[in-house]
């Protein structure tokens, strides 16, 4: 599963996959595979990606706070009514609008309360 947000960060700094690949001394195809979760990059590749994107390696991964911020921003911007929009539609919209990975493991842990995305509370 893809827990990385490389595609989102790449777009924020205005790079194409090819330009990022060149900076990381790899191929555009490899960047595409990393962004879609087909391959898991090595630590050395993560370090090169972080340097090329101007961030730390840790920032290449979604935190719960980042995830909730991005999906709730999409919900607010698009005025999502979860009674009319199902989670799959919302998932695609978040990928399109904010670059949130469609298959990120956090999607399995969310719930909708009062038309807002939160994480499911752990049962005691």
C-alpha cells in the first residue's frame, strides 16, 4: 500500500515526474511506480527524493494530521454532503484535488461524523 505523498509534494513544487527523476538520477517510470505504490523505494531513494523535493524523508509519508487536514479541506472546499457522496467518490475527489493516495491505509480507519472525516475510535 502506498503511504507516501511524493506525487502530492512533487506537484506542490512544480516538477514533472521526469524532472524529479532527473534530480534523483532515476527514470520517470520508476517515479511513477513509486507514486502509485507499485514499488517501495529504498532508503537511499527516499533520501534522494526528499532532497530533490526540499523536505525531510519523514515528510514524504502521510501523518494522520496531514491526512485529515487534506481530506477535510477537500470536503469543505467541495461542500461535500456525505449523505449524497459515497466514500469511493470522495476518495477519487481527494486524489484529484489534493493528491491524497487512493489506497492509503488511513482510508480504512476513517469514519464520517457530523459530515466531517475523523478516525475511528479504538474500542476498549
